C-alpha cells in the first residue's frame, strides 16, 4: 500500500502525512497531561 501511495502522491506527501500524525499525537498527549493535572486534588493548605 505504501508503494502505491508513493507512486500516486510522491514521497513528499507521505512525509507530510507522517509529520501531521506526529503533531496530532503531541497535541493529544499535551491535552491528556493537562486533563490529568486538572483531575489531581489541589494541594492548597
């Protein structure tokens, strides 16, 4: 399948899609981290 995509769109498109995927993963991880921190009980005394 990867070879078919390379023939149709060229390697540049494959790299762009992978870069977008990595960016989306980073955003998802940040959101998950923020939600985890928000769910922790506050340590105010």
